[in-house]
């Protein structure tokens, strides 16, 4: 993925978040990390952490990390 494409996707996501509405209004913070934040010209992905609240309309969720995230070798 080109850096410009990654930036465009992030901007689109932030625009949608600003529009709000359920469930987007439950998002408190977006953290971006990884190769994109280090300025890679062609990042393979964009790493995000989404901090959010839940409400009575939210489906049950698990706070268990993705198993592949814990076992994937570093790049």
C-alpha cells in the first residue's frame, strides 16, 4: 500500500467518525502505530487501536487479544 493511500484511508475513517451516530459516537480514541507512523513510504498495513465505550445496544464482546497478534513473528 502506498503511503498516500494509507493516509487517504485514515482520513476517510476520521471523517466518518466525526459524522458520528451509533456506534461511532462510542469511539473515544484512535491510536495509530507501526510502520505508517514511522514514515514508511509503502506500509503493508495501518495499525490501529480503537478505544471505545459500550452501551446497552452493544453486542457482547471479548477483551481477549487476537491469537495471531500474540504469535505472529515481528517484521
